C-alpha cells in the first residue's frame, strides 16, 4: 500500500426528502429584479447540471408578486441591522456543487451578479438549517435592495436536496498525511503537522495535543501534485496538505522525541476543500463558535487582543485565537474570506464564517444581539 493514490477520498450520496422552513420578516427594498420566467414545479432530482436551465417564476401580479428562485446555496453570513442580526444566504442557479461549496465569496458574488443570483434574508431558524451545497427553492416578493448582488427577503425556503458529494478523507497507516507547518527550501527540510493522522483511529474526545515530525527531501524523493505533475521543493508552501510515503514503506511515530527526520520516497501535494482550508478557524468546541483576531504578519496585536478580551468577554466562550496572516502561504485568507483590510475580527461556526468586522464595538454588539435572541 505504498501508493499515494490509495490515500482515499470517498464520496457518498445523501438522499433527503423535502424540508420546508417557513417564516421570515419582510424587509424593505428599492428596485425590481430582472424579469422572471416560469420554473418547473416539484422537487429537484438528479445532478446539478440537469437544472442549469431553471428560471425564476412569478406567481402573482403587481408590486407584491411572489418570485420563486431555485438554485444552490453558495454562501452564508450575518450583518448587523438596527436592532437585530440579519441572517443571509447566497443562492445561485448557474453553479455546480463543487463551486458552491468550495468557491471564494467574492467570486461567487460576481457570478451572482451575472446570473441573477441574490442574497436572501432568512430567519435564524432557517439559517441554522441551511448549508452550502444544498439545492433550495426560495420564495420572495419582487422587492429587493439595490445591491450587487441584490438582497431579497425570503418568505419561505424549501430544502429540496442535500449535497450529493460528501467529502470524506480516509487516512492510511502506511501513508502519512499532514500539513506543512514550516519549511527550509535550502536545507530541503519540512516540519509536518500530523496530528489528524496520528489520531486517525481514536474515538470520542481527543486531547488537544499537536503532533509534528521532521521530513527530509533528498535527490531520490519523488515530489508530485495530485494530478501526478512533477513539483519542485520551492513550490511547497506553509499550509499545504501532503501525503508522504516513507522510505522503506513503514514508519512508527514516537511522540517522545529523539527521532531523526523522516526520509520520504514520495510526497504528493493534495487539493484541499474549503473546510480543510479553514480548519484553523472554524469552531471545534462545544459552544459552536470560534472568534478569531486576524492580523498582518510582523505587526503587534497585543493591544487589540487585550481590548477584545476586555470589551467582548462573550467572544472568549467557545474558543478564540489570534492568527497571523502571511502572504505567500498555501491558504490566502484574504482571498478565501473576502477580507479588504487587517486587522479583522472574525466569528466562525462549525462550517464557515458567520460575521466579520474591523471594529471591536461592532463585534461586541453582534455578541450582545446574539445573546438576546436566546433569551
């Protein structure tokens, strides 16, 4: 089993019935959506591609006509309203599931503008049930906020189908999988975080202990991309996910230290799904919320961190981190999350980014409003 092609990605099909979730406050607007067309009735079946020609439908006439839009959920976020949190989901028609689940927000918003997609304001209850990649049908009035892409208020959202491709990565005993933590190109040395691989067979609660090994690349090491394209050591970046076939075909990890750097027969760089790219950011703890202060590499974030802890104690529940942004890493958080400036305060749930702001006052207000929803 010394072949990296066996380090497997397995896709399973989840078939779900139609779940209808109703109810959301109507909201203001200023402009008309594009002319709508009749949409086939009934729940979606088959693959995403089979719905590429689906169009909107109008079910009434006049200023309060209902527009029905069917597509894939391609984003979720929250913004601050006057006295409440507004929950929004991005729904696109002309997009495949892979793009909807793993695409960058700015790219998806540009696609929405080109294809009559929109953000839909939904209730908190709806928001918690909806996730990226689902096929949904949203009903709204023809009123919308004149933005790019527009914002509409959903009267009802039906979940028609769960994502067909559920990503599962299975670790192998004789192929080491890890993430590049540091590297020295000149010395041809890599420090690899193999925590997930070490804990691959463990069940239940797992100790939050990091497991790191040294990796040595010599002239005999074969270095490839996932499509078997040859790579140079200089193309490896911090944050890359690698599969490693150890020299000799086997490797016994010893956390007590004293190990020599592992020599690799073959290294394969793997593509990463969006959730893998955000693994340091998304919530892991029981609270389901993780707050991140992201700042530019080389800057001093200590005062910002002290201000966060003092003014937003709610952000400390469920987990919090200060993460340095470095240009040139494998995962560019600015691009992935659509960040314009740093430092920024980011709130994540277990799937994706919930809220972002550059103001600690706005972060405090978000947490206060969130808490008031649960009273």
